[in-house]
């Protein structure tokens, strides 16, 4: 994929991986807009020259009005990144976890579907374009303190596969970004094994620049998650990762 002449919208670009990818696309020469809910973050990005759009992906009307505003300002929009996501801990022994599950699925899965649905007619009409969906290594190898998160990301993977097949032949590509743990500013309970954001973003942009663009963007650090089942390391890794259940407040001793 050429990274230098695109018109990109990063939904969920107000912080973390999304903001860094927005910066990288802009640095490569593309025109970049970002969406999100946080007004202060959007204002800072506007000062840096990004187009900014308020959007809540859990609200279909908000996604539709964001879509209308983006396409009106950027009729040449050709790339939509569905980055919005929440990563929430859940103790399944606490019945209150269901609300966390609902928020997680509504944001990570339905949010992805709402954004893809909103922009599909535009990209189909252009006859060329790219959706970059965002799953996670945790969609392939569970991280037990985040059951609904893993389910939402496994679902984004499955959805991306079928979406790609449905759009085949239209000129609209579907690329799935599969991040491993990445250290983003401000994250609590930081994982000491998380990749530095800058290194991750450099690897991602190099992989995206390949022609043809790979269906999945797999940095070196996510290969052990992505292929654990195939490689026979799955059970051992799940047992190792279950030690992180001590992160749950109710399980601390
Ligand atoms: N960092 C990691 O270790 C890691 C690993 C694997 C996958 N991922 C995935 O990568 C993506 C980015 O994560 P991150 O680590 O960069 O986290 P982050 O810094 O918390 O970024 C999350 C982004 O999602 C947006 N968002 C959340 N809820 C939203 C909503 N209802 N409507 C619109 N936007 C919403 C946030 O914007 P507002 O708050 O402004 O709405 C923010 O821009 C997520 O999908 C995450 O699951 C991250």
C-alpha cells in the first residue's frame, strides 16, 4: 500500500496506537483525519493540523453524522481505520461484569461494524479503498483477565475475514492490524513486556507499505500469539497468562 498519497480517517485516533498511526500516515505524506470522543484530545490534534471529528462508535447516529461530515470535507477519503476500542478487566464471578462485557462488545465489535457499515457505500462507489480493522493478539490467545475483550477481538478477526470475502472484486481491501501488547501513554497496569509504541508503529508502517498489502499486519512480537494453536504452545501460554488473574481486584491475596 502506498502510504504517501492516501486520505485516511482514524476512528479512535485521539490517543495511543491510533494517534501514532495518524501521525505516521501524515508524516508519510497522506492527508489524515481523526475521530474520537475526547474534545481536548481532538482540539490538540486540530492544532497539529489534523481534521478532527467527534464520534462515539457506540451510537449509530453519531457514526452517521461523523461519516457525513468526513465525506463532505474529504470526498477523496480512501482509507478508514477502525481503531476505537476499550480494554477492560472483568471478573466473571462478579455478576456486575456483564455491564463491562456489554460495553466491550458494543465498542469493539459493534463499533467496528457501525463504522465499516457507514463508510462501505462511499468506498464501494469509489471502487478503491481500504478498511484497516484492529483486532489483537488476545483474540488468538486468551488473556484471562479480559474475557469479553478477547471475545470482541476474535470476533473482529472473524468479521474482517468475511468482510474481505464479501468485498472481494470491488477494489475495497480489508487489512487486519493485530497488535500485541503495546505501551501507550497513560495506561495503568502497564505490561512490562509491552512493545514501545514508536517501535511498534515503525514495524506496522513497514508492513503496511508492502505491495500487495498483507491481509494481516503481524509484527514480530505478535507471532507467538497469532500462531500459538498451530505451534502447539497454546495450553502452556494460556496457563502462563492465567497468572495475570491476580490483576483482578477480587483475586488479590
Ligand atoms: N495497546 C495495546 O496493548 C493493544 C493491544 C492489542 C490491540 N489494541 C487495540 O488497539 C486499539 C487502540 O488501543 P490503544 O492501546 O491505543 O488504546 P487507547 O489509547 O485507549 O485508545 C483507544 C481509542 O479508542 C477510542 N474510543 C474508545 N471508545 C470509543 C467510543 N465509544 N467511540 C469512539 N472512540 C472510542 C478512544 O478515543 P476517545 O476516548 O477520544 O473516544 C481512543 O482514541 C484498540 O482497539 C485496542 O483494543 C491495543
